[in-house]
C-alpha cells in the first residue's frame, strides 16, 4: 500500500493499470488528451467536477479514492455495520496502537481462514472438553498401571502416559505454528 500518494500518481496508476494511452482514455471519457495529461503531471491542474466524476465512473472508483481521501478503491461508503465491527474495534483501528497495514496483510493471507478457524476453536472452547476427556482417560490408565504394577518412579510406561497429556494452550501454539500463517508472511 503506497503512503502519501498524490492525485497525479493515482490517476496515472489507474490509467497504466489498464494499459491505456492518454489518447485512448480521452476517446472513452470525452475528456481532452491535454486535460488528462495535465491531471497526471507534477503541476496539478484543477480537475472539474464533471471530469472527476467521469474518471471515477470510468475507473469504477469513488471520487474520494481519486482525490486520495481513502485507500478503499472498491468499497466506497461501506457502512461499518456491514463489516460487523464493534465500536471498540473501530477505536482500536483508529488509535494507531496496532499496525493496520500488517493486519490487512494477515487478514488477506492465504492461510488466514485456517488461522481464524483454529482461533475460533480455541476461543470458543470447542476443544476444551475433548482435551479434558483425553487427559482424564490418561489419568485412569495411569491409575490402573499404578494399582496393577506398582511401578517405580522412572517407569517407562508411566512416563509415556504423563507425556501424552496435552495442554490446550500448547496444542494451539503448535496448530498456529503449523499453519505457517504468521511465519510465512511476506
């Protein structure tokens, strides 16, 4: 994401993304080639309201995007309610306490859905009961080994049963590490 982009750069970027020459853009928008060229050069010529709207329509972006008032090219005027963001999340994003650019990169990463699924399982406690059941079963087995064999402290079977116990936090640390979401960020 470019920082501090100018209107001139934005207009030129949009045109070059479409592999258009100024003459071709002039033909489809009805704006003169000289006006279009002056909009893209370093000495910004004031863009008329009509031409600004015409360029925004042609490129499929908002006038705010053309004027560099927003980075949102495809979703002008998106209501926060559509995004299901709480007031506290909006305040956090506006506060500057987190790196919003990095958050966007993480959220659009190919492994993000997997990370979110694993996180939801952890946060909602879906796996907690399974870990508790598994660890309880291991405790029962350990009790059986202790009552039948009276093993010594260094008994291999008893140590194996202890090692098999899984702590939920440890498991999810391994899951997030395995997805590679955070370790393979560009």
